[in-house]
C-alpha cells in the first residue's frame, strides 16, 4: 500500500512569480524546488514480486497549448515520487497546430482515442484522461493521473517483460522485446489481441512553451521537454503478436529504429516499450507491463552474450504432486544453447538437469532429492560456462505418499452371487494408473484371484463370482506395487429364512396378541414383508409390509374368524429369501396335517432341458408351482388345479430358464414347501 501524508498545492499566481524571476529556467529546476514536498510521500513497491511492475503513462501535450505545462509539472512530480516504477511517453500534437515536436506520421496517438482537449494522459491505456486538474488557479495534487499510476505500479506483473539485446551502432538502435506470461490473468488463447509498442524518446528538448498564466506573459522561453516521442519502431497502436501459436518462451520481437536526425541528441534518447492487450469486447487496451533502457549512446555496439531464467519465479511453490517443472530461460548475444543445473543446498553443489538444450520452456523431470527442498536453477552458455545466471529460489513440496483407497464394497456388504456390483476406488500421490490390477480374496486375504487390469481409477462393474464367503475382500495394485485393500464383506449365494414361529402355536385363541419370530441370514435386501395364508379363501393376505431388514420379530393381533385350521405365516425379504411357519389354527382345536411331504424331489437337479418334481398329497388340494430367481422375481408359474390324494408329478421345462440358481415354492392348499433348483447348459 501507499500512504499520502500530505499533498502539494501550487497556485498559478506562485508559478507566475517564479516564471517572471526565472525566464530562462528549465522546468527541471522547478521539479528540484519541489523535491522537499515529496520527501513526505511514501511509495512502497511490491517487494514480494520477482519482477518490478512498471506503471505506464502516455501524455498528450503540445508547445502551443497554454494548459500543457500544468500537465508537464504533474508528470514531473509523478516521476519524482515513483522513480523507475513509471514509464512516460509524451506525444506532441495534433496535426495542424504547427507543433514542432509532432511525429509526422499518419499513425499517431490521436488515432488511439478521441481526444477532445489538451493536456491529457492515459494511464496504462485503460482509460483516456483529460486535463491537468488545474482548478480555480490551483493545481491539485495528487490527482487521478498519479493515483491511477501508483495503483498500477503496485500490481503483480502479468508478464516478464524485458528490453534485451539493445545496441547502438551507426546512428541506429536495435533491440528485442521478450515477453513471458507469469499469470493466468494473461489469456492463454487469443480471445483478444496482444500488441508490442516500441518508441524512441528524447529528454532535454528546449522549445518555447505557451502558458496561460499572466496577461503580460503567455509564453515561457527555453522550456525543457522530457520523454518526447521521436521515432517509432512499431505502429503507435502496436504490433500484434499471438499467445496461442507460441511454441517457445519468451516471445521475442526485434526492432530496428534509425536515430540519425541531426536535431536529435543521442545521449538524451531512450528506448521505451510496453505490451498491451485488447479484448474482443473492450474498446480500451490494457497494458501488460512496460520497460525502458538508459540513454542509447550508453548501449554497446554489439549485444553481449547473456543468459537468464524467467521461470520458476521467486518464492514459487511447486506441488509435491508435480512430476515436472517448466524452466523458461532466454539468452542475449550469440548464445544458442544452454546448460541447466539445479541446487537443493543453497548453491553449494550443482546437479545437471541437461547439458545442452535450445528448448524453452524445458520440462525438468523433478528428481527425488529435490522434493521437500528450496531449490535454485542455474543456466549457463553451453559453450562458455563463464556466462551464467542463477535464478531465484523456489520450493518443491514433499512428494505425497502414494495411496489407493477402495471405497466399495464396504464392511458388512453381502454381495449376491451372479449379480453386478460396482468396485469404486480413488488414488492420491504418485500412483501409476497406467496399469491397475483388481483382485478378490475369499479366504481372509491369504490368496488372491484376478478380476481385471484397468488403466484409470474409474468405477469397475464386477460380476460376483460363485464363491460364497464371509471374509471376502478386494485388492487394487498399481504397476509400482502400491496396493489398497477394501474392508471385509460377504459373498452369498442367496438369503435364508428359517425358524418362523408364533408364540402359542399350534392352537391360538382369536383376537389375542401374539409374536412372530424368525431367523434370517445371507443376502436379504433392504426390507421384509409378512403375509398370512387364509385357509378359508386359499390365498395369502398382507400382515405387515416394509419392515426393516434388521427386524427378527413382529407383534401380531390374531384374526378372530370362524374357527379354522391351516394358517401359515410367510416371511419374505426384498432379495426374495422366503420362510414359512408350520400350519397352525386360530379358534379351533388341533392342527391340520401338512398336505405335502417334507422334501419334494426334482429329478434331475441340476437340470439342462427337462426335469420332474415328484410329491405326495395326503388329501385333495389346489396345487401351484412357482419358480423365482434369487432377486425374488417370478420366472415360471404352473397352476395344476385341484389334485386328489396320492402321488403326483409336475414337469418343468428347463429351456424356459437361463442358467443359474432358482428357488421354487410348491403350494398345496394349506401347505407350502420351498427348495432349490439349478439350471446348467
């Protein structure tokens, strides 16, 4: 942040007296006289940044304009306060005013935006600002030009922007502009247009200057001008460049500008340049960063050999999940290939990354000893180790431990043989997902059986094998031997319901509370239904549906019908697992004898094409045969009608059934029996 402890108020009257006393004085003397006023102005640079941010201000001015000295004094004051953080370009004009310092070219700053008055300034090309903010004879300070520039200078750079390879030879200046994105705020695709602007400016140009100050004096002789645009290396609105098509970094643009005009003083000339961006929906250009050289006569005639790194940046933090770090480097002079090295001990020892490369960025594969360290990268001329540059320190986090976490099946799950279940898992750290082996165990993880090999951590649909176990588990292993194991779960061939009993049976009084009990295990589903067989109507009726699968009893108020024997309680789970009580009576003495034997027989079983179910009836009864799959869905129903007492058979067509295990239920009036049937091919 910056703080303003005071502000400067300069009146036109005071300036008039100053001008009258010092008719030959240049404005630099005035700036010197203001230095004490700025001793209390504190401008803090963004010290945490690797690259110093340069604010840009482009001034529209003219010697013919009596208001322009106020704008000039404003910019001098800004320069005094901000120093190298400010890059200034002064454009004199417009045409038709006899302006001696105007660049006589059709492509002028006047075409950038409609300018309605002078002086004016644009800070960062984001907005055109007019006026020097002289109000009622008082020059306001600070003013919006200064405040906007100070805020711009405090922002983090969007790019690494450099004027490099600058040389001055035979009246001409040559230089390159290097640009490397440092932030996601610079779009990675050409959603707008990017530009570079290159200008030669000159200081200490003495010209007469109009000023609206005193009725007896409307001109200052020998007024000194600074930052005056003298020649363009680019169009004034910039030369376009592409981020999207860049294959190497930095993006480099070369400029050659003649500086042979006899009126120009080379020792007073500087190269000033900046990069800007204009979005498709934006009228204004937004500058990315700016830079400037010293006076061009101080430049060498031949660019010296140089190397430097741009990325990694100072205090950059590289994730421990990373396997590579892009090293962006650049060169000056005749350097064509570089050697890259790294140090993880503050520069005491250096290890080679690559002995010679011409690729920037260079993808550095992070070695194991660099994780968890503060690192420096050094770049040097591959053919001359004396030309070298050590980049700023940055950190690489500890490499995280490789983990595979199997989230399903979960502990307590019961997976039904033949069904499709989803194996889900996640990975973290350096897990090699190119080859992940899935296995299952049914013997407490002593032996493992292969399921499949996959190439990413996506859910896998697993057909549960015919291997019932109460101690099953899933294991997943990557190519490096990193393993993750699921919780223990069960594989069941079907659910089982047994010991269905009613308190007080076999003879129950009507209208009295009784409790039904049962035992269930295996694959059961999520709910259980209770029904009772009404012998008077020969059908099952609901007793209670949707009980929790964890229920093992139910309180029942017995039905008060006419006395009847042959009631049966049926307990059925959502999985299809079913159990029946023994027949009992309500309101009648004695219990009807079962009408089916304990064990009906199916021959053959397993079956392929056809089988026969044999059974015996003690009395005549209405007979039906129902076959269900292990999910409780009825797949075959045979109604035999009323059969007499004696031995009977029912033919079963196995070709109507797909291979697998089924449950059949033979119902004979007041009796019912459940068994297993297996179909093979």
